[in-house]
C-alpha cells in the first residue's frame, strides 16, 4: 500500500480534510442521473467549497467517482479538482473501474496513496469494492493493512475511510448493498484504541453515531440524495454537499456537512432505481 507523510504548514498538528463522494460523473457533460446533471452538481459543490474559503490539507474522494467507467468521466473529475492545487486521495466505489482510475487520477495532486501520515494522525483509505457487485467486502489483505498500519504508528490517532457502509442505515433496500463483513471490520477496529472514527460514502445521506467507542460517519453525495429510513428506493430533495473533518490533537473529530443553500438539482422523484 502506498504511504505518504504530510507535514502541516505553520507547525499545525490538526489536519483539516474535505470529503467528497459519489460524484457519479459521466464521460458526456450533458448526461444526467435520475434527472440530475452530475457534472454540474459536482462543480456547484466545488464552487461552494471555494466560496466557503475552506482551509484544507487534503481532499478525500470516497468512491463512485464515475457512473459509466469512462476515461473522460475520470478526466472530468481530475479537471474539477485541479482548481484547488490541494492533494486529493481517492478510493474506488462499486461503480468505479480501479484500473482506469489508476491511470486517469494520477498527477501531482491526485494520489492513490492509502496511508496518509500526519504529525498526530494517520488516515487509512480502504478498498471495499467487489467487482461486478454493488455490495462491499474487505479482503484479508485490507484488514491486515489496517492492523499493520496501526502497529507501525501506535502513538497516532487513526481515521479509517472506505466506500461502503459497515453498519446498517435502517434503509432496507440500501442495506442489502452494505459492507458484507462489517461486523468483523467493526470488531477489529473496536479493539484498536487508536482508531477514532470511520467515514464512508455510498449511501448518499448524512449520518453520525457512536458505536463500540467509534465515531461512525456517512456523507451526502455531490449529486442525488437517498431518503433515510425507507424500505424501498426513495430519493430525497436535500441539496448536494460535502463534509469537512478536523482531526484534533486529542483524538476528537470535529465535522460538519455543508450543502448548497439553494438546490437547483432536484431529481426525478418518480425514479424507481438506477
């Protein structure tokens, strides 16, 4: 697994991270997902980040960057992120092609690194993709990577990020596509006091809770949103957004979701799936 060590400017110890997830970009800029032009909504969220004048040490893109696995969709993502000149670390989601990502998302500011080491923290990015399936699974190699990374830096706090939700979202149609070995994963991390939180995408909705001493966090999409706690596929009218994470010296995590104040990206509410 590729590792990078990051020194924060001004002698700061607490990294400030921005998570963007589930952009679902197409190769064609005109194409829409369930009535939402994902290229336009992606750029609207980037505009919001710029307008908020966010101080950010790294972007974390947690999968489903593409909807059609095209080279041009990943090139569109790279073009959008280039405006910030800030490192962006990515992982694949169930809609992605990791081999194309490795080629197209490879630049001085786009990285496939999976272990990001800060002065007091490390961030681990896990690959939960199962090819040709919507659900997720963490291989023994991925689980061993977590154990080895924590053993390498036992004095550092740890944040773990992946695409699939390791816990149920109380959303029956969506929970069939969660991380299949989520209980094993949580049990492993609950036994590691260095791990302070787990963050994911995939579910297109916002959640924060605490379980087994771990802060568990999901983040909205930059395009369509799924309505929480629905048995059947149901879209939400909430606006696209991103999540800010500040990793504090004492191991606490401060986090907020920021959404577009006005939502010009209303989906087709009659949609039954995608």
